[in-house]
């Protein structure tokens, strides 16, 4: 009975790890769609872009904070400081858990950079024309 409970706990941890892998890129994708969609609607309707820019910059900061939070949790899951193991080559459940943390951490870095690059036109461009 305890072996079954162990397997269920391990599965729950791996499911959370897989969710963590998708969270960073999902935040980036949602940020991309909202930013470009809102700017396109503002320019098409001739509305004031200043208010939208301010709101999107605040939204961008929120997206960056969320990605940093996911990245921090992934870094802790990777557990590099305690294990000292950059490579998880044994294939044990613990190694898979650390590998998923490593992958989620790297995806969080890429997602962070993606949000920054999507936000750059909000800062650098003057308006719709």
C-alpha cells in the first residue's frame, strides 16, 4: 500500500514539474498576443496610444515578475547547489525531477527575454504612424 502511495506522490510531483515547464512560455505567449493585439486595435481605431502603452508596460512588468517566480521555483527544483550535479544521467525519479526543473529554468530565461523583446517597441516607438 505504501508503494502505491509513493508512486502517486511521485506522479503528482512530475505533473507539477510538467506544468512548470509550460508556464513560462505560456506567460510569454499570452503577453505577446495581448500586447500586439491591443496596440493593433488602438492604432486601427485611432485611440490614444499613451494610455495603452502605460497599461501594457505595467502588464509587462507583471509578466516578468511571474516568469521570475516560475524560474526561481524551477531553480530550486533543479537543486544544483545541494547535488552539484549538472547532468542527471542515472535516470532515477529524482534525476528526472531535477532535469525537469533544469528545463523549466532554461525556458523561464528564454521567456523572460521574449517578454523583454516584445516590450521594447512600447518603450522605443512613438506612436502608430
